C-alpha cells in the first residue's frame, strides 16, 4: 500500500497564459491566506487501512502512529515517496554547488519556481550565492516552501508537524536557521517587492516556521545498500515517534526513489510503530543529549531505561563476554584503583582476569578517549605504542586534573560523533591499539569510541610494508587489508551493535564481504604469473601459504556471502540480486582459471565445505575467538548479551536463483 501525497493542480497552473512570475505571485498570496490549524492533524494516514494516528487532538508532541492489524517480521507496512528531498548526487562534480535538475521534480510549478528563486540569488548576490547553493538545509527548506506554495493540502500536512519553534530560539541552531530563512525571504522580496512589503512579517514568520519544522522532522534518504544519499521530509513518515530500539526500518527500492517502511519484529494490532532518530550504538548519555539537542525530548525507550550496564560503554569478561563494569562520563577517566598484580574475577563464569591485563586495556581505552578531546599535532611522528602513551598520558592527566563535568564531556564527545575524522598520520598506531584491545577482549569493539575508530578506518590510509614495490603487489595488499578491516568492522561492530537486527533486511553487510573477498581474488589472478607470485604480499602468505588453497578459500567465502545476501535482497531488490548473480558468475570464471578448480555445483556444496573456509577467513582477520561454533552453526554475541546465529543454513538458501549460477 502506498501513502503518496497527490498534488492537486490549481487554476494558476492550468492557465498557460500566465507567466511564471504571475503564477508565483498567485500561489504566494494563497499561501499567506492559508491558515492551517497546527493542533489538528492533516494527513493521508487517516485513509490507510494498515496504520492510524493516535492522540490526534493532543498536539504534535503527543501524537504517534500504530498498526491496525497484526504484521509479521520483515513485512512492509507502507511505502512512500517524499516529494521534498535533496540528493547528494545533485552536486556538481567539483563539489562546489548543487546542480539543479528536474530529477524527481515533475510536479507542476516546482522546477519553474525553484529556477526563478535560484536565478534571482545568482543575479543579485553572486558572492554569497555559492555558499547558499551548497547548503543542503537551505535547498530542502526551499523545496518544502515551494511544495507548500503549489499544494495547500501539503502545506496543511507540514504545518501539522512539530516545529519546536520556541525551543529552537534558545539553541545554536537558531542562528543558522534564522540566517537561512532570512536569506530566502530577502530573495522573495527581490522577486515581488511591492507585495512582499505588505505581508513581510507574516511571510518571514511562516518561512521560519517551515525551517523549524524541517530541522526537527527531516530524515536521511537511503539507497538499497543502506547508504545515505541525501535528505528528505515526508509528512507521514515524520509522524512516527523515536525509539533507540525501533520496530521498523526504511528500505529503498531499486531506483532509490520509493521507500518502504518494514517491520523488524512482529507487531500486534494497536502497537505503536517507531523508528530511530539517532545513532543507537553510542553511550546512553550521548544518545540522550543528541535527542535533546536536536529534537527536544527525553527518550524513555527500553534501551534508555535504567540499566545496570550501558551496552555501548562497558567492559566485559574476555571469556564469557558478560559485562563486568559500566562506564559513564563521570568515571571513564578514573585512574585504576589497583595497580598491583591482584586478579579480577568474573562473577558469571568464574574466570580470573589478571589485573595487569585489565589495567592495560583500561589505560589504552582512556588514551583513545583522550585522543578525541585533544588537538593532535601531525608533525609529531608516533611509531610505537610506548611513544603514544608517553605523548598522550600528560593529556589524560590534565583531563583528570580539570575534573570536566559529565555534561561538558558529553557535549565534546557528541561533536566528535557527528564530525569525526582520523588524522591519517595516526591510523597505524590507532589500529595497533585496537588490535591489542580485540585480542585482550575486555573492551568490546562496539564500545565507544573503539567503534567510531574502526568504522572510520580505511585500507588506503595504511603504508605499504617494506618489500612491496610493484603496482600489482600494492593493489593486492590494499584489497587484502580492506577485506580484513571489513571483517572486523562487520563482525565486531556493525552486527553486534545492531541489536534490532534491522541489517538483516537487504543484507548489504554480507554483500560487502562478498565484494571484498572477490576483489582480493581478482587482484591475485591478475598477478597469477608464476614469476610474479612472490609479489603476493606477506599478509596473505602468512595466512595461507598454499596458493591453490588460498584461491579455493576466497572463492568459497565469496560465494557463501553472496548466497546469504541474495536470500534477503530477493524480497526487496531484484536489481541488487541480479548484480550479485553477475558477481557469482564471475567467480565461476575465476574458478575455472584456478590451477585446481573446485567442482562448480553450488547446490551440492555442503555446510562443512563453507564452514572450514570461513574459519580460515576469521583467522585471517584475527577475530576467530569472537565466534561460538555449534556443529556448522556460527554464533556471535551481540551488545545485548544474546548469542545470535549469523548465517542461514546452506540447504535453506537454494531459492529460485540457484539454478542461474550453476
């Protein structure tokens, strides 16, 4: 079922005798005359048989959306197409400003009005126009405003949404929002100066109100790979309330235009549907502050209720992975109480954790936290962990001495979450520390800020080892290291941190692993000449010395990940499935080129064949100790402490697509 707003043409748009300026003036007068009641809900949601709004008379802050019948996990609740949106791809290739086209702007009057306003900006203020046209918030507000001009019903729906206008007036957002809306208002003054003067205060206030509504209701546009591709505002989707443990997720179609709201758990009739407004896998204090700063409410979802341990800011037992110490921003920089050789014990499994190992993990974790708060000098070369400690310990001691408040630390760390970049000079040493923490197992990889560092690492940031000189050798090394990082990122951060299991819908994670594994294979085959085999980097030679075994392992793992991903994408994206089938056919060709090719009959492959290859792959990434193996079932401990099965059994993956890859 689709809930797509229908734009009704007005007499002004039906008349071809009126100029763009005359139609713009007509619609602007109607816009000013329109007085929607912001306490009343105007939405196409009322005509839906699957969902309904509740608390519709209690104002925007208390409304919500619920289902009217039972819905099973992974079923689509409704689809929608936001008409106010900005794509990242609309930027010019040089990244200077947006290239305005009529993509998705086939609404009568939208493209013409947009062009009228933009031409006015460029002609009258060339010096400031590039800054305005490069601001995606300015562009989305502009498009919301134009859609409200064209369609009074859409304007009513937008005005039904929460604006938090008075709260925004007291925040840092106000200055930016006020500047954007004033700039748009002044542009309209240039277009129709006489009429503007008669309604200036009213029009400026309405545009600012639209800007406030946009600020607290816009959301990311995502593509079929769950990657952000822009921003949008949809009045129906914006009615859905937040939860850090949401029961729905938005999934894009093949063309990245329509969005489907899919439930990620069984829903009972009358149950409220929720979505996520922020990063879930960060400490509770940062989530709460982020939601308060941007959306002006205190989250009371199940994840934010008082818990003994913050899943994303706690230490755990390295043996059973049960949490043993909860952190917060009042104690995360505390000095270890006991520097002796006494032992820590886990109350759950009874294992003994040597104090020196515990203290080492804690210190390295604190130094990474301190690193986020300091201004790094790129001129200082750091080549060892001891040198890193020597440089960072004074900063850590200064933070302890200053006794910075919890709120101040939360504010500082939240800024890093939204705009984090790793100094390329520090990438090797940071990764060395992360590998130590992964091995010790006390600080989980999804613990803040380890998860932030791992997510932002790139294989291209690492120097080539001594001895790799040829272009082919460097390419193999880069692709191999990228595969290692992807394995660590996905199995130590993304999957454990996704406690809602929303990533199972269109499993782009497994598809990424399929691509990364095959890319290594392709690079090796390009370098397959026996005389150049010595160019295969040490990172792979140390892993699997036998070249034929290396080929077969990579082929099986890549095929396995593609089969897993196809199973979920088959429901949502035929285009993505076709791409993966094409990749599997390339694997088949590479298999034939191998010295000792595998028998290519995927439907006869056994669990053990894939299982042994996956074990080798996990060893390659140094993450094998993080998995739990039961026969041919592989489990991983999630942030909530549950051990989840990672993969579907092979004999259940033989869908209609298996015959295409024989």
